[in-house]
C-alpha cells in the first residue's frame, strides 16, 4: 500500500527536521530524499556554525545524523527523486469536489498522502567552467557565512553583481585582507544601499566587465585566469579563495502549475509554512532566498511538521 499520512519531499535540514518531528508525532512520514540526498551540506566540508557541535562537524556527517535520527523514530527514507505531483485532489466522477489524497510519483510508481511537506531546497548556481568543481571545498565556496572564517588574512575574489555578491563581499572583509568583486558587466544589479556599502569599503575593489575563465592550483586554489570581456585582456590573478555568488535556483520544476511560485521560482508561502494548497506545507530554502542557513531551514522544517500534525488532527487524515 503506497498511502501515507505524510509525505516529505526533500532531505536537507528542512525536510529531515520535519521528518524527525513528524516521526516522533507517530505520523510515520515517508521522505523522498532524492538520488542526491542531504541537500547543500553534502557539498560542504567543515560546518562550524551549526549549534550543538562546538568542535564543528563535516556536512555529510551532520546530514547522516539527521537521517539516522529520523529513522530512529520510524521515518521511512526513499533515495528516489519525485518526478511528478498532483496536488489538485480533484478526481473525475466527484463532481469537481476536492477529494483526498495528494498524489506523488517516483518514476511510474504512485504514492498518495493526506498531507505533504515540500522541502526541496535550492541549488547553488555555479560558473560551470573547467576546474571549478575540482577546487570546491579547497578554496572555492558559495557560502561566506559557512566558509569565510577559513580565510583569515587571505586574498579573495567574489563572482557576481547581485545582492548576494555584495553581502558575501562585505561579510568576507571581516576575515580577508582583500576582496575583489569580479563582475561580468559594468554595473551591479544589487540594491543601491548594498552597492554603496561595497564601494565605500576600503578592503573591496571591483573588476568590471570581467569573467573567470579558469581556476588553478594544486591541493588548494592558487589563482584564477580572468578576462576583460571588453578589451579581451587576460590576467592570471593569485588568490586564496573564490566565492561564487551568481544566484540560486529553487528546485521547484515539478511544482509548477501546482503551487504558487514567484518570478524566480521560489514557493510563495502563505503565513508561516502553508502554501496556496491546503494540506501542502513548505520549509527551507525552496521558499527562502534570504537566510539560506542549515539552522534556519531546520527551524522551518520543525514548524512545517508541527503545522502538518495539527492539520492532520483536524480530521484531514
Ligand atoms: P541575482 O540578483 O540573480 O544576481 C546574480 C548576479 O550574478 C548578477 O549580477 C548576474 O550578472 C551574475 N551572474 C549570473 N550568472 C552568471 C554567470 N554565469 N557568470 C557570471 N556572473 C553571473 O542573485 P542574488 O544576488 O543571489 O539575489 C537573488 C535574490 O535575493 C535577489 O532578489 C536579491 O535582491 C535577494 N537577496 C537579498 C539580500 C538582502 O536583501 N540582503 C541578500 C541576498 C539576496 P548580471 O547582473 O550581468 O545578470
């Protein structure tokens, strides 16, 4: 029988915290963890700012702990991708009246649920140039809050021209000796106030009309080849670290037409954790482009599970 009270889609800190809470509430949640399970922390090495781990913990180890904790209380984890959902609850022959349950597919297999929590996260956008992947975690990062601390007194570049790039650059000046923003155009798209702060900061300089062509190093990142797209001038710049801040892409393709999404594809929450579909809740980076922290996602996962439990108690289960 493929029916469950609660299906959770996603297995980052939001989805797995929802699973821990829902499992302890004896809802026996089914979690679709995805083929690449664990969310963004699987791409990180040391996590030093997750409360409770005063010596730090490796990202993948932390996520394995989340999974073990969810399973301990009866959460079921499937390492499969959800490929399609139907949240309409309308069935032919019911006169258009809403009928339970929600429908979720993994390939050709259909699962049904009384309630769904969506926690599919957002994926970092990378430059996708040769050598970028090789140095990820060895000098290349996409999260200043996570990794800035490791670059005390170092020279860094930040790639991007939006608010994220501004915020990351400003944050990195707490640690780095020098931050150079590398931006592909001759103006930023960030908000005026953030641009003003960046341009006022003596530790930050900007290379306009410039793109990164390649990263170099051995065990660690050592330099980047930069090209001015207007003059075609090429420069190999020695650097200790590179932060890629060119945006995130929410993982919401399968919810298009089912849930309200904003212009960038993020799920638009209704109040704290609800969506426009009653009985479908949302948590984590898939609805949050601002904080994007494991601990904030986990907090939202907890909230979504508590709201889902309440919803099911109100005779929706
Ligand atoms: P964004 O606004 O989409 O900016 C992405 C930046 O990266 C753009 O400057 C873009 O260049 C550049 N870029 C994109 N693809 C690139 C590529 N392949 N190579 C080189 N450069 C590339 O993304 P974001 O900065 O992450 O912000 C997302 C949303 O979150 C925005 O609405 C933002 O206001 C918001 N946000 C707000 C705050 C805050 O209020 N404190 C902080 C962070 C984010 P072009 O300009 O040439 O397109």
